[in-house]
C-alpha cells in the first residue's frame, strides 16, 4: 500500500501505544530505548508471528477459490478475467524495511531510507503471492498491478525491478501502473474493468479497493466499510498491515502525524474508545 506524496505512512499500533502510555513515565519527547518505540510491537508481530504469514496464505487461498469459481462460470465470448493487485504489503513484503526502522530507533517513516531500500530491491514476495499469481497466469488470467510510489524519475523502473526480482508474473509495462502524485487508484481500476471482468482485488488498505475510504473520520470510515461488508472475501481480499494505512488519517486527519504529546494522547484516546467500563 502506498499513500499520497510521501507514499508510505507511519502507524503506531493502537494496543501497544495504550500499554506504553499506561506504564511509561511522562512523555520526554525522546526515544530512550527500543521498548519505547511505538512500532516495536507491530514490527515484532510482522517479523515473527506465524499468524501474520498465515493470513497471507488465507487471503491467497480465498482469491484462488474466487478465481476457480469465475473460471467455471466463464463462457466463450465473455470478457477476459483479470485480477487487480496493490504491490507493497500485498504481493511485496516490506518487513526488512520495518526491521531497519527498529534497528535505527526510528518511530516515523523515513522517505530517504525507503527510497534507498526500494532502489536496492529490498522487497521480497509475500507468502503465497508467487504461487497464486502463477496459478492465475496458468489459467490465462491476467494480473494488473496498480500502486502509488514516488522515488522520482526512476519510480516506475524501480517498481518493475521489484516485481521482477521477486519472480512475480506479468511484470511488464502493460500490467503495471504507478501513480506518483496520488493514492487514488480508481481511474486505472475503472479502465481495466472496461475490458476485463475483474475477479478479485488484492490490497492491504481499504483505499486499494475504493477511493471513498480516504476520509478523516474513524466512524465514517467504519460505516463506509460496513456498506461493503459483503465484498470482503468475495471481490475484495484484504491482507494484514499493522504498521501503516489510511486508518491513521482517520484518527489524525493527517497521514504522517508528528511525535508530540498531543498525538500520543490521541493514540491513547483511540485505543480506549471501546474500553470496558466496570
């Protein structure tokens, strides 16, 4: 998943933030240890939890079932079948980048480090991605990648190299669209849908499916998601990402909130918004 101009956003895991705020001393404005880094819990889960990888296998298994069903129903003369996929944290893993963030004691997304990591072909395929997308290719189903990144003039070149380096099929100019100035993917998605029957859409962010989710209100975003609840596991296949996503904009009204006492209080309020009241 990528977002707007800076393409990637920091997101502190809500539960971990609550625990840290309850047990830590008054905010000092400085990171004193790795334990005080709000990313630690989320990145540790990404790096070590079998559950994290299992959710990718589960997502691609669901996508395969949807694809098999579409193939059975497909008749001669119908539009060809296709899959639309996000790239980062959907078919390419950013785990090594987030590990770097922890080792560097950083709590916020670092554009310079991200751009260097992308250029060096840091991403690898997510669990199950290569197998599923190769299966789709074997059935004559095309895969279109739609992403938003910005590494300057070489953005497209890097994205294509990342896909190819990870052995993902359809890594070519016909099947890759990169938006540098926006995270709104709908224009390209609608173009693809004119010529193809889109079986499933793959993403780690609701905004990978519809632009309407890009709002600055938690409850509004939740309500919009509920309107589409029948689509999840059918048309939309959502993958786990506890470190970034447009849900943060819904809390702060900003994709990249600075580390301030006020924002820490907002995280705590968000974490406690559904608290048990004994």
